[in-house]
C-alpha cells in the first residue's frame, strides 16, 4: 500500500490548519504536490481544483484524505505530521512557524442596542447611565446565524462605535447582526470567516456593507469570495445632495478599473454618480435617512 511521503504529510497538515478559516487554499505546484496528486489519483480522491500556476486544495479534498487515513489506521494528518517531525509541538515550516489559530481569527466585534442587554450591563458594572449600545467580542462559531435576517458589516471603527446614532434613521433593516469589518488583520479574519459561514447557512442573501459612499466602497462590496448583496447608504435624493468632491480619496482611483463590469445591475446608478469623483464619508452620514440598495 503506497503511503504519502513525509513532506506531503507535513505540507497537507499546514493546509488543513489554514482551511479552518477558508473553504479552499491555493498552493504552489511544488514537488510534494505532484506526489500528493499522484497518490490521490491512485486512491480516487478529488483534492481540489487546477489553476494556471497554483492548485486550490479544498476542505472536501482534505476531508477525503483524512477519511482514507482513518480507514487504514494511520491516524490524522496532524498526528502524522508531528510524528514525522519527531516532536509533539505544532507543525512548523522550514522558514516560519505555522501559525496556530489565534483567538482574534475566530472573533468578531458585534454591537447591539437591545435594551435588556444595556440595562444588564448597567446593573452589572454599576454604571451611572444606561449605555447607548453594547459592544461584544464573540467567537463567530458560537453565533446562531439562523436567528438573524441580515449581517451588517461596518467599515469605519468610529461609525461602529456610534452605531446607535444611525439606528433611528435606518429603513428596511430588520433583525440584523452588526459587526465591525476590522483593519490590519485585527478582527478582519474573523469577519471574513463569519461571512463565509453566513453564506453556508443563509445563502446569497442578507449581507450588507456599510461604509463610505465612494468607488472604493463599491469595490469592497463586490470583492472577495463572498460579495455583499446590499449597501447601506443615504437615500438617493439625500446622497445626491450631500456628495462632495472634497471627500474623494484619489488613492482609491485604482478601484475604478473594470468595476462597472462586475457590479450588480441595481448599483449601476450609484456607480455612475460616484464615478463623477464625488464621495460621502461614513462619518458624515449621521442624521441622514439610510436605506438598503
């Protein structure tokens, strides 16, 4: 019975860790991968998808390998990798540590204006005034997404902190889970993973991006493996009146490239307006009527 090489086991163990946060992982077409693909072909295992210069290994592919190893009494990829390296520590590569799943990669910042939660926090911490909102850092895997109708992702941290100020002016947004998108990798991986989980459970519906009204914001909304279905912005008549050329960041001009070809048809009107090099920062949307696009 042909076995996987030590190099293949170790590299597959690395990929398996990354797949805790992704549906698929791209790897270079190195020698170990050729050996793995040959082995998978021999055992009728579909490891993933071919690309011009890379190969995409999927969760299903790794799961099939794990299933084969278990059937033949060979343990798991992680146990084999540690055994092959002759140590009981985390698997490491030749030039960097294989990152453990850090707590921040599993966490998202959520905000709620629920009165019961606010009163409980006031009581528990002996606050003089009832807080306007509650911000909680939660494990995204522990959130029951079936309870919610929308997942709102807020771009700007200050706007996230002042979410309660937007609520009285929002129309049509019912029963949302509201989170912070995150910057510089803090919380951003958790947000990305939560979006992927949302699509698994809810399908392509209910994902809302709340950020700046500019070309870069449109670009963010359609980027990535899990694009948004809605934008939360001021009503069109108000937005038209409030757009300001002075609020345009010229550093985002790159976002204009081919964006119109990838937009939902319902956003073409917004694109035409924003493409006139005018914008409205999210921080300037307080007290404006907000709707879903």
